C-alpha cells in the first residue's frame, strides 16, 4: 500500500502580525505633528490674507455727511474721505431726494489744485490754470478741457433726511478722520491758489451699514 508524502500545513495567509505598541505611538505622534504643521501654516495664511489683501473688494460703507436741510440749493460742502481725498458735495435742486445732490472730487485732474463750485456761474472752477467744469464734472475749458478730463464722481444716498457718501471699505483702514472741512488759506490777489490748507469743519462722520 502506497503512502502519500506528508505535506506540512501552510501558514494562515489571513493572519497578520499585530503592530507593536511602540509603532502605534510613533504613527500617532507623526499624525499629530503633521496636523499641527498644517494648522499652523493655515492660520498664518489666514492672517496674511486678512491683513495684507484688500478685504471684501467692492464693498462700500456709508459715511454721514450732513442733514439735507443744512445745505441750501446752490450750496456746496467740502468733504474729506478717510483716505484724505476731498470731495465737493453740491446741492443742485431742493426736492429732498438724492438726485438733488452731486459729489465730485475737488482735485483738478490737471495738476491737483483745489476745484471750487461757483453757483453764480453754474460751474466748477480751478483757479490755478483756469480749468472749467460743468455741473456734472465734465471739463469744458482750460487745460482739463483740452485734455477731455472730468472730475471723478462719488455715490450719495439720502435716508430720513440725512445725506451719506459711499466710500470703499478699504479706505477705512487709513487713519484719517473723515468729515467736513473747509479751505482755510485766503483766496485772492497775492495768494497762490495752488497752496491751500484744509481745516476741519463739522464733527467726525458717523458710519452706517455695509452695502
């Protein structure tokens, strides 16, 4: 009678070695370290985006200018934005709506002199080089007229009898107090109209909402 050769049993392929306690602790430590690095770099990236990049590009904030009843038809207020720009806010009609007002940069696009409103001539005038602008801010004479330049316009709004101007949120990070100002340097013969000094008029502008 033939005998079959004895075959040793094969090892169980499903059985896997159990990881040691030291290996488990090593893997856990590595995972925690990676999580800490990712979290740290992520927080740094958030801070960089928060303080180095413009926040909410295109967002605007309304800043209080004056009560509409305080500005007569044909009158103008000079307003300084948070980043130091000056704006002529002129009342053209007396209907009591935002369409009665217009806000135009008071800085002449020619050489940066201060433009003022002349109600008697129904125009904005730059005394440095006789620049002339119509009531909408379009240049009609002088060097700005020859160059086809215009005065930049700002958006306004009226709410409960109060007049507001819209400025970009990015401007609010500049440490300049916004509000009404007036030209303090004397105008007339013997004075250079290009060298003007601004003084603060009314109190600081109040803020309301983000559009």
